[in-house]
């Protein structure tokens, strides 16, 4: 999936993925707190991580990062998707 | 912090006494008991072929026997790692309840439960450390559940579902004469203790859910069903890990493989088989109103 991905296309795929679990009425803006708003919860986290990993084409070393890196689309873009250039 | 209604709790007392007596009768010291082999053969299956996440799929036919053996090694290490992390969670839930108001009558068995689970975590961790590695815990800890009635049901429902899924694997691994005797033994021993924990888990889930139905709101009952259905599905999905496929050096894209396996009808049939016992129980209790699609 990551072969022809750009930051924008990866973010678009991620937003579509998150829409499936977002509570009604939540707009997925860049600074929405995905965890506080329960777009991503403890049960959805694993598939969320795998989706980001697939988009960037490499595993996320989960022991060296913290939950705040996944809180907003802006942070996810800076921390993970930016490497797609 | 959370409490069980006294009349509900009374019903568990005879079971607690019976299971505690069985725990004492079956007591053994795993730290002395196991004779750990120096190594386990890499040119053999560490897991039943039928338990591999690729079993019954097109991917299985594309893999060589050597690929499948490597996969069986890393999937078994991943399975024991899931046990380690699952046990940590359930120990935490029980530690938070032992000898607190409302849990007096079940606390005698909690002591056996905690002691045994601690030992299970030790021998699974030892297995992973000696013969491969412990896969890291990738779960997210959130505390979104605030209703104590809901939290109580979910804590023990998670334990029951987790233990019954694990037990399905333990039984199959313990019976498979083609596996290394040590692999069979560690799974057989785990199954023996788990049968008591499953009996306890089913009973406590049943009474706690009854309490929720009597005292909780319709919304709380719905919240439990939604969560339990998702927990069942995620428990199965967590068996499929791209890092395992990479460690096994499969000649396939690890993420695409995971997605295709989870969507494969052949795998859905396997999931239904793994989940048959725990989901039947949840349906019978009314905790679930329909089968879980995974």
C-alpha cells in the first residue's frame, strides 16, 4: 500500500479508516483528540497502529513512543506520515 | 471500589470453596517442576498446522514446509506473549478487587487465582525468553468505563473470553503427539489450571451480569454487549501480527497478508470454531444477542 503513497494520500486513507469508528458528529479535523473523543479506544488501537504502519511501510517501535503521538491527525502526520515526503 | 450485591455473592461461596480445595490438591511448583530443554528444534512444527493463521487459505499453499515451520515457531512465541500480556491485565483486575468491600466471599479463590496466574505468566515468559523473544504489548490503556457495574462485568468477561480462547489452543497443542514433548507439557499444565479459572470466570460473569440487569440502565446493558462483541473480535484479530510474519521471513507483504487472512472465509470458519464455547456461553447468558462476525 505504501509504494505510491504521499503524505496527503496516506492521511486520506487514515481518515477514511477512522471514520468507520468515529462517534456520530465527530469531525476529524487535524487537532481533534482522537482518544478523548473515542475515535480510537483501547479495542481499536491495534488495528489503528497496523494501519499507520502499513501506510508508512515500516513497523512502529511501540516501546519508544507514547500515546500522545497518536492523539491527533496533526501529530500522526508529523511523527509518522511525514517520512513519506 | 466496585461491589457485588451480598445475596448475589452468597451464591458463589460453595463454588469458591470447591475450586480452592482443587487448587490446593493440584498444587505444584513450576519453578522446580519444568526441565527446560536447551533448545527446541527449528526444523519442526512448534504449533499444530491447523492453528496457524494461514491455515486453510491460499497463502498456505504458497508457502513451503520450511516457511510454515518458521511461522509455527514465531506464532507460538507470539501466542505465549499474548498470554503474558493478557495475564498481566487480568491479575491487575483481580488485585484491584481482592479483599475490598463486596468481594469478601470470592477473595479466598482470588488468592489461588493470582498465585496460579503469576506462575503461568512466569513459565510462558521463560519459554519466550529461552526460545525466542517476548513480543511487546501493543495495547492502549484507557479508562473510559466509569459505571462500576459495567466495569465489574467487563473485567471478568474479558478474563473469561481470553482464558477460553487460550484454552482452545492449549488443548489442541497438548494433544498433538507430533509436537516436542515440552511444548505439549507446558500447554497441558496450563489447561489443567485454566479449567478451574474458566469455571470460576463463567460463574462470576453470570452473577455480575445478573446484577447489572437488575440494577443497571438499558444503556449500560447495551454498552456491555457492544464492548464484549468488539473484545471477542479484537481477541481473534490480535492473533494475526505482521511482525510475526516478518520474523518468520514469509515471502509476502506482512500487512497485506494480515488483511487478506482476516477477510478469508476459511478463516472465519476457524474463528467460529475457536469461539464456539465462549460465545455460546455469552449468548446463553444474554450478554450477546447475536453471533460475533469475525
